[in-house]
């Protein structure tokens, strides 16, 4: 990783303008040396083979951990990770999901629009604005208009519908009405819409948007870096422990209280003795409350750990016997899910307990584990025991099925090719539209 301050910014970035340029605005993008999703880094690495050089423009405060990446006097900084540049734009540090986080979002949106932050970059041929929150996409749309290039709206979460469904906002509130106006405007302004959710077309088209604009490109993993290892060192309880593992965000949608309650059911019913342990790895706003819940229930076989770097996941995953994927039950999941961690689990060739009610179920499709309805700790406990009671060979077959499924459907090189073709198509469509005006 190479880091460049303002004085060397322009000199270094000149070396990146031999290919078509795309700016990807993702407020919460992560580099491979950080915890969190590396979707855009992984795709950008492979996009080089398809004629596109991406620059990822992200906020300086790391999601969930609150770590500030910039020094005190830095307004922005360019870091090179391999051949992928990250432009970190200073944003404010915040805690939780209140006013502080909203200010963080607005700082990012405002500052990415200031010429001083991006004038050193090669001019874009296309701009991507990626949600989670729509203000990053708004900045992307405005930058695309400024540079007279196509705008691609990447939809990772359906805002504001997700916020309504999980109970954060009321459906008829002023905030939601304003967000719906912004949402429709972004869909209309986009030359192409990239969605991670397989059924999002059923949500977007009724808003008056042409189906031809919408492309499904889910999350994925680079299988070249995911060799399966049999080094199963056990951090807790010795070699005879059966390790259930979860790594990822500890937030409201993840519903990890359900998993902790399932561990309590195991203890109360004295199921599988005390060999089953649960490792919860990551950060998020609900982590302190979950720790308190564990202590209140008196659980001895549940362990909380800090988040790890994305590049360390394969080694960590080798320590698991099985993984737990859990989400709360909300209506928005009828449009599907595309979770990074789920594909990380499957790539590790270990069975997965899938506690989720969504339009798509990769675990069921692949035969890679067991599905349990969300919010049912007793049912989850029973399925944990069922998985524990299987032979090593039965669990191996499940794990291998999951890995094969990821290779066939979520290999990052295949997804990046599809994304490169989408960019080319957007540029051609935009040029045609301009010529006809």
C-alpha cells in the first residue's frame, strides 16, 4: 500500500489515465487491509482487464469501528492498494446511528462535490454512485452531470424502504417522503442501474423505470485467494470443540440476539454437552448490548472478538466447523439478499446455518447447509444439534457444494466482466442519447 499526500497527488495520479476512467463513490468502501466489504476493490482489480481504471472515492471514517484514516491536518489523501487508488475524503467521527452518522453522510456528500477534492483525478468517462445511503449516489449523479458523462446508480440497499421495514422511519414521515423523491430522481437520472438484489427489479420497475436499464451484479469473492486449508487450530476449548462462527456487522438487521438465545436453549436442554461454542467476530452498534445479554444469560460458550481485516478471512474461516448467517424478518427481503459474508462462508467449504426469510436462498440452492426461519432460537438450537450430529463426511459434502456454487455464480472475475460490459453499454447509450438531442 502506497500513501500520497496532496503535494504528490497529481504526479502519481497521472499514471492512471491510460484506460477509461470510472469514479466509484462508495461512502463506506473498504480496502483489503481493513474490516468490511471490499466489493469495489475486488471488482476494480479485475476491471483493468476490461479496459477500465477505477478510482474509489470513500469516507475517511471506517464503518462500524469509527477509525479515522486521515491525519489531523489532512482533508483528503490518496492511497494505492495494488493498482487500485482510494481517495479518502475527510468525514466526521460518529457513534451509533443518530445525528452524528447523518452529519458524517452529509460531510461526505458535500465534500466530494467540491472541486478541490477531485480536480487532481483524471477526468471520468463514467461515474458510479453507490448506496447504502442515497446521498453518495446523489453526489455521483451531480458529478456525472458536471463532467457530462453517464451516471450509473448502484443499489445495494433499497432506501428508504429498508429503513421503514426495520422500523427506523415511519412510512408516511417527511423524511421518508423526501427520500422517495430522491430515490425516483436517481433512478430516472441513471443511464444504468446496477442492483445487488436479484428481485430488486420488482421494486424498481413499478416506480416507472424501464427494466432495460437494470442489471443484476451480486456480491462475490475472488476464489484465487480462497484456497481451502485443513489447518483447524482451535482458539477455544481445544481440538474437540465444535466451532460455530459468525463474522460481520453487529447491527439491528443481523438479529444476533436470536443466535445468542439459541445458545442458551442448548445450555438449558443440555444438548450436545458443552462442546459447541459460538464465536462472534466483528463490530457494530449493538455489540455492547449483545455482550450484556450474553452476561445476563450466564453463557460460557459464547465469545466476542474484534473485527479482522478482509484479507485475513480465509485463515479465520479455517477455524470454523460451521457458520451461522442470520437476519431479522423484514418485508424488504422479498427482493432478495446479496451478503458478502455469506459468500465468504461458502467459499470456505463449510456448512452454513441459514436463518433468513428472503426471496433467494443460496444455501438451499447449493445444498450447502440447513435453513431455519428467522427469530426462532429453539428451532435454531435444534438444527445446530442436527448439524453437530452429522458425520464429518456429510458436513464436507455440504461445504464443497457451497464452494462450487460460489465458483459458478459469484466468482469476482466473472462479475467484473459483467460490470465492465455494463459500463461500456452505459457509455454507448449515453453517447447515442446525446447525439439524438
